[in-house]
C-alpha cells in the first residue's frame, strides 16, 4: 500500500504554507520540489526559469473540511535549437493533470465513486464526504476513461449473452475464467462481432459457452486452435426442456396417473362452485378474465386450423409465442389451478372449523373471537379466507367439508421429478411409466444423461447415444452429437460458465441501479472496471 502524505505527492511538490481561508476552508500553498524540468517536446532538461503563475486546485477534504490548493507553477526556456517549443510549463503528473482543476487523488476518488454508484447516488455520497460534484460531472469524468478498458490477453474465456431488453435485444459478455472477471461487453449478440473480438485475442486456448450455434461458429472461425467446452448447466437445462416437450402432449395422462396414486382420489376432483344470484365482485372479475382467455384461446386455435405459423399468429393477435406454443400442445383449454397461499389466518384454522360446525357463519363474529385469541389482522382478511376455503356466499348456508384441490402437476414439474426422483414421487412416476411406455423410455434416457453429466462419466457417452436412438429424445441426442467435441470436453474438464452467470447477475444489478437511463458505453465501463 502506498504511503499517504499531507500533500498530493511529496516527491513532486513541497508545502510552503497552510492556513485557514474563510470560516471553514483550508488553503495549502505548494510549489515544485525539483529545480529543473523536462521539455515535453524534445525531452531536454532545463533550469532556466521564464516566469511563474498560480493554479487553483481542489483536493480531498480533511474530515469533511474542503481543501483548496494554490500551486505555484514555473515556465522554463527550452535550450534545444531544433525544438519548436521555446517555452514550456513544468509537468507534475502525479499531482495534477494538464489543464486539470482537481488533484489526481481527488479525480481518482471521484472515478471510483462513479464506477461503484454511478451519477446521482455517487453525487450524494460525495456530498456526505465533503466533495462537491454533480452526477453529470461524475459521469462525464467516467466517460473520459472510455479507452481505459483493459486489453487483457486471457487464456480461458467464458461467453454468454445477457438481456439489454428481455425478449427483444441481447448482447454478449466475455469473462476471464481464470480470474473470474469481466473482460469486455459487446454491443450485440452475433457471430460476426464475437469472432472479431476473438481474433483480436489470439492467446485464447479454451472457450466455454452455452450451446448457441452463433458462439460456436464464431469460435471455430476466429480461434480454430482453441478447445470449445459446452457448459454443463446448459446441457442439463436443454435436457429438461427436451423432456418437458416430450411430456407436454400428455396432460390428461399425467392427471390420471396422479389421481390413481392419490390416497383420496375423490378429493382431487375440482368441483365448480354453484352459481349464486349475486356472486362476489372478485368472482365476477375472475369469470371475466377466464372468458377473455377462452376467447383468445379459440382465436389462436382457429388460426392454427387455418395453417398459419405460430410467429404469424403472435404478430396478428399480439400474444406471446410461448403462450401459443403451450396452448397448441395442451390438447384443450388449460384451466388455471387454484392456489391456496399461506396467510395469517391459517394458524386459526382448527378454531374456525370448530366454530363453523357449531353454526357460527358470521365472519365479523368469528373475527372478534379470533381477536381475543391474539389475531391481529383485519376482518376483511378473515372474510376473504372463508370465501376462498368455503366457496362464495353459498357456503354461508352449508357446512360442507373443505374440498382440497388436486395436486398440481405439469410437464415441467414432472420432468424434474423424473430427473431428480424421490420416494414421495416414485408411486406417481411408476404409474405414469406403466400407462405410457413412451414416457418410460424417455425417462430412462434422460436419467442416464443426467447421471453422465453429474458424474462426468465420459466412458458412458457412446452407449448413451445408442440408447437414445428410437426414443422421443432422439432429436435432442442428434443435436448433441453435432456438438460432440464440446460435450466431451465438458465431461473431461472442470471449466464451466458458472463465473459468467455470476457476472451477468452483477451486470443486471448495475444496469438496474442506473434506472435504464445510461447508454451502453457507460455500463461497459462500470462493469469492466469494477473490482
């Protein structure tokens, strides 16, 4: 750590006077410590003084007290006959930059504040420290470091994309996996810009990436000698997505399997509430939303029957393509499952059930009794809880037992139950395999690939490729075999995109702290130069 001194740099300047200026300001009078200076044009040293003048500078505060510096600077004659600069001003690069109004240490402190906090937040912190600098000043000083992004020469690089605007615009992040730091950010997500950056860094030996073809093409084109490694987390995610796609057409089959293994199959049937003359406004709003979804679903199905593509349907109807893909694969209108969330009334459930069976169906009376037991919520919370658990208004006339919803099941949840089975889910999976040999074969292939990646069992890779043929996961295996070298490298080596994902998370934090108002160049500076 460098020894700190009272003056900005004890080797360049000498303190001549220190006095109090005004009520609450310190003034330091400094002069150069050397007797000669070098000409910036020809480099010849000179002792012949032409004149002197004073520069006014701002310096770091002392315990919040502002400090000003009056620096006496000399002009020298240049003795070289062939030098066009006959008179020059002495340079003090460790004290103040040319034409600077702040000392170097103050400028560095403001630069670090701007890197960490940005403009507005950095300005507020600087004011608390006794430094007056607006947010615009901090950002302007930071942008002057545009050429200060380190031109590192990494050996192991991780590449991934990140969302500038989710679902619309993506850009590229590159990290040095040996140091765990961001090297650079690229303004787009394309093979051309990535290849251009990789060509400028010929020292790269290993490239870790996801399974995006554009990064594979860029690495193959720019650094063909480098080893490409497919990220293991992305491999497992692609496996989960492929298995979810296999299970998607079997909603009805999964529902039948979960009912078959339930201890109380009759309680798993969702009964529609009996219509009442005056349903609650929340129920009416819920019904209107459902009618709107049904109308959208029927419009999508009509366009599908007319032979339009999903992209064209999304453009015409303004519906996300992922929603259209889910609807077309569901085999019918997907009803939303009822969700009962835990709230402050649940600890008093036994008390409410007992009082309800005793004939007390008045929510206000129940709330007053619960208040005596220590309940601190409002009466409306109790009323809504009773309505959700007992049904709308008709429940006031009946003391029917609470009908529990069926277990929620979905292709994605079933896929993860297959990949990470446990004893509680095994009966359901066994019943599902019994009803569908196709799902059973897919589960065997998926579980084996999951084990291979987790244990990095490269010896089992060829056997798995043969096992996947003829199963619904054959297409997934075919795409993996096209990128076989990268997959094998992932099983052989320990490198992964984990540090890249962590830096993407930090990048998102910095981007959101900038409130979306700064441009890409400023975000790049803050992410790359941040410690």
